[in-house]
C-alpha cells in the first residue's frame, strides 16, 4: 500500500457518510468490548483497552459512545463471545493480503472471506502463506500541518520510537509493537494529534497491478472486506492503490 493512498484513505473514511461512520463505530466498539472482557474496564491497568480507546478517538468515536460500550461490556454476562482470527491469501496477480477479524461465528466469517477472495480473482491460503512478506510494527501517523518535523522526530525517538518517516503530508513514527502505547502516550502528553495509531503489518516488498481488470477486482475485494462487520483490518502489498481512486 503506498503511503499517499493509505493516509488519504484514512482521511476519507473519517469524512464518510453517517452509515459508513456507524460501521466504523461498530467495529471499534467490538474491539473495546473484547478488551474489557479480557482485561477489565479500567484503561489505567488494561493497556489493550487504552490502546483501543485511543484508536476509537482517532476515528472520531464520541466519548459518550466509548463510555457506554465499556459499561455494557463490563456488565454483560453470556453476551456474544468474539475471537480474533487472521486470514491470509492472495488477490489478483498474487497481491499478498492479510485480513484480521473479530467474530462470534468463525464458520460464517471464514466462508465470507473465502468468497471475497474467490469472487475477485484471488484465493484464501493457509496460515503463514503471506505473513512472512510483512513486518509487524506500531505505527503512529501525525499530519504535518503546523508540526515541527525536527521537534516531533526528537520527541518520538526520545519516547522510544524506532524509526521516523515522512510520507507526503504525514509524519510516520514506527515503534516495536509492544512500545506503541508508551510512545503514543508520551507524544499525546506533548499535545500531538494522531491520524492513526495502531499495530500494522507493513509489506517488505510490493506488487504492482497493471491490468485494469486486476485493479478493479482488487479494489472491489478490499471494499467487500471493509464492508464486513467481522473484519477489523486489512493489510496488503498492492503498490498502486492510487490508480483505483
């Protein structure tokens, strides 16, 4: 995924229609509920919950919604039990794809994911078939407007970041996955605002699509994944996503 398209896509998602925002709220809400059930309702001691709350705020989920979801999850007995599952496969022309899901019905979700791969010229593979093509990092994105690059870099490295990149109008800070929360909290305390802040799979190599059919099919496949409530994240190594926009 090219840097430009990635960040512009995130911006577009935040500006989408009410129905699209509601879908984002549903997905983030599911992550909050899982975090509460696994580690309790106090973000001061439940670091996973603190990370998901930060993600929710980055996606413009209102504080009232966040608090309501936490209270509901903390008081629920016998509610839906979600499990995290990662699917791997190939899109058109061998584009590597990783799909992260939270589901209460693994058979339904696996069937849906397999269908999306098959329908648009790809195929779902075995666990590990493409994940070796990606590195796993904590990634924080800060819009460059009104931000001093050197100061942000200095603050980020001092907080424990491992790398600092500039991609178009966005500063990208990478960390070890387990250091994401600490680096984010340190920069948040200094007043920085994040476009996104979460653990991501970053491709080691990229695949470029040149066929119009492949580009169209890859775009539709990604849309189908993102429209599925069970799917939390999709990572891929398609280099030319801009061509589909």
